[in-house]
C-alpha cells in the first residue's frame, strides 16, 4: 500500500523523508518520489522502483534543499507504473504539490470540470486531479483550498499538501486511509503509520475521517473539511524502534515467525486466570452480557485474518455454543445482510485499515449489530469504529506475509470463545485445562521453530514444483487454507487449500506424479480419515508432507516427509500446526530467490478496494 511521509521543522527535510520512506517500504510499492519547498518554489524528484533508485536520482542532482517536504511510495491503482504517474504530483501552474494514499472515485468528473477551466493534465492519475482542484480553489490560503477541494471529492484519501507560496505551511487530511501527525519539538512528521514516526517522536495525533490538519513550525490545529475546529488528542505511539528493526534476522518474516513464542505470551499476558478458570478481556468486559446473549456472531475479514476468523468460528461454536458464521468482508458489504436483534459482528484485522473490512463493518453496524474488533494496530480505523475489541499485542508486523498476527488472532479468538463459554455452560475446570494448554503453547512453538533447518531441507525437495495442495480437516481446514496462502504470496507457487475430504470431489484429478500435498495430520477426531486421504494421494503418485503429532508411529509409514508438533487439545492445534507451514513458505521463497518481505504486487495493508 502507498506510504506517506511529510516533514516541517528546522532540519533539512530530504534525509528525514528518505528514512521515513524506507521504514514504510514493507507496505509494498512500485515507485517513489519527494518534493520540497525552497527559494526556487517546489522542487520534485521521482523514480520508478525502489527508494534506493530515488536516492540515486537525488544524488545525481545534488539533492533537494528545504526544511518542508513530502515524500511517497506509490502502489499503482489509477495509471500504469511510470515515472510520470509517480507521486508527488503538482498542478499545471506548479503551485501545489501533493501525495495521496487512497482512490478519488469521482476524479473523472472533476477532471472534465477542470479541463473546462483550462487546466492541463500530464498523467492518468486521480491524484493529479485532486492536486489541480486544490490549485484551482487556492486563493492564498492553502488550508482553506484543501478543505474546499475535499468537500468536492468522493472516495478515500490520506494526503499531505505543500504550496510554493507558503513555505511555512504543511496541510494533511484523511478519509478512509490512515494518517498520523507526529508531534516533535518545533518539528512535525506526518506519515501513514507509526513506523516512519517512532524514531523522531512517540507523541502523535491519529487523524479521524474528514479531518484537516494545518501544521506550521510554531504549532498545528485540526478542523473538519467544513473548517469546524476539532480538539486533537495527542496519544503515545506504542511501538518501539527496536520492534521495527530487523536485528540479526535475514528478513522481517523470519523475525516474526521466530518471535511468535514472545508475541503469543504478550497476547495472553494478564488475560488468563488458571486458578479461577477464567479469561479476562478488559476490552469487551462491558459488553459481556450482550455477547453472551448474542443469537449469532458474524466474523468478517480478508486473507489471513479470514482464515483466523474461520478457526474462530469452530472455537466459538464448540466452546461457547453460539451460532457463528464467517464472511469475506468484500462479499458481506454488498450482500445486503440480514441483521436481526442479537447479532454481533467481529472484524478481524492486523492493520485495522483494510478497506473491505472497514466497509463491511460499517454496513452491518448501520443495521444495528454490536461491533467488536480483533485488531493489532492500536488506534487503527477498525479499532476506533467498533464498540469494543481485543488487541492482539503482537507488536508491529512488517513482513507482508502475516505470521505472528495470525497466531495472535487465533489466540484471541480462542480466549474470546472461552470468555463466552464460561458465561454460559463451561465449567471452571474445563477452562482451567484449556488455559493450561494455552500457557504451554509459546514453549511448544519454540520447539517447532527450532526445526526450521530440517523444514528447509524438506522444502528444497519440492521447491521446483509449480502446484501444491494443502489439506486439513475440522479446525485445521482453515489452517490448510492459510498454508496455501503463505506459499502462494511469497514463493509465487500455485497452491490450493481445502478440506481433506473435498479432494475426492474433483481436485484429486490434479494429483500427478511427484505433486506435493501437505496434510495437517495431527492427532484429532478425524485422524484415521486423514490417513486414508493420504493413502489416496500416495496411490496416485503424489508426494505427502505431513504435519503430525509427536509420538505418532503410523504417519511415517504413509507420508514421504513429516514435521512433528507437540500434542495439544485439537481446538487449539492450529496455533502449532500453522508454524511448519509458515516456515515451509518462507524457505520456498528464499530458495526461489524472491523478496520475502516485499513480494510482487502485494501490499501489507490493502486500504483501497
Ligand atoms: C496475509 O499474509 C496477507 N498479507 C493478506 O492476506 C492480509 O492478511 C489481508 O490483506 C488482511 O489484512 P489485515 O489483517 O490487515 O486486515
């Protein structure tokens, strides 16, 4: 997703802006650019490709001077990946420069209007239209011109704007895409997320939708787009610099896979009372009564978060006996959902900014549902648009392929199911036993990640195969989907996950000699059926990689390769069975020479539709 960084202060802007862009590289992008205001007016440099290409261009021209500037990494939505379409954009009079994350939906009509006013355009982008609209409305006050322009647009935006004739003013605004104003001493950093701010200040204002922030070196103020003053709330950014540093790991994904023992401890810390057999979730406690009486839960998410939600469905129905369904957010928002009294919607999201999940949440809450968020980023849009929720507390997840957030989401959903179950029929003793199992999981995960090298050896045997299947049953069917997604998104190998029993209904035709099929075959209610599925695959020439329970003597007689995980109650088993799948995908990507943390075409947070 696009990255926004802007600076106003007393230091040279260029080095700070470039450093900020590098901290946002993980969001995914295909071009980058920077603009500053100085005695020459607005000066701009752009590049297609990595931020390092932009740095080369800047060095070739001797750099850009100025203490007010904006910078951007673009993930193409409107318009090809070209130098011309890279941000920042200016208007035809070179008065305004702007960077933008989001989509202006009515840009075509606005472009026609502006062309009729004699304005000229040089790109295909919606962003240039917004820049030109601000220039057209500019009458000496940048803040007012931005407010007036934003009253005319529909769509989503996070923008930072500078003006050639106002060297002391930076204007930022947002609707539907995140934007944070870092508050320093006589300097301000505006960015898409805290990763670009935390090395300068931990004090920040999280802009809300339809808010405009005018910033000078002497201070800032916030209004609505109708120029109604808004009192800004300065918060403490929770992330620490070392959390977003790579350390001695080769990739962020590697770091985050190996971080899961610690991240899971953080997720569960203070929330499990084994002696009393209780789960304590402060973020939802005030709604416990409504939640326990809920007639139906709708869990909605995208991607990896959806797979976690699918596991949550099994857990809530199994442990809390409340009807539960999972919907792709992108489908739920357009499905005209039937929302009766007693419906609770739960949005599951690492970033808390996924556009489809936000839109689905809005659609269901407009119809009266109580809304919960299961989110990682504190203060994110979903966390602020839900009535209550539970934070993952896994720390910033930088790798585009989600790993520790997934296990954090599953752990939170398990705790939520136990929280609800204990308020319905679950005896304290059962809850205590589950708590005991949960508390063992971080050490158990530790024992699995230590198998990384042997998992790499297994992966290397099949890494040249272009088609894989991932099969699981019950609560590990979503785990199979997650394993397939991990492999797809970073190794670019085609992989499909499905319920193991489904294979007989068509996909078994795919099995050819040497095709890798990953089975989640841990000890569980359907173990014997999984074994027979494995035999069906082997008899057709498939090669079986099994994730099995330590001590299983039978699995080696049927599988080609086995990764063992510790024994665990089946409902909680995805927290362990997913780890070998994460490592398999990671090693496949590395063996194939791909950019693990910034896979092609992908963004860390899909804040556009
Ligand atoms: C998962 O590895 C992907 N990065 C992607 O599917 C992601 O899970 C999805 O876009 C949802 O993101 P969110 O959790 O931030 O809402």
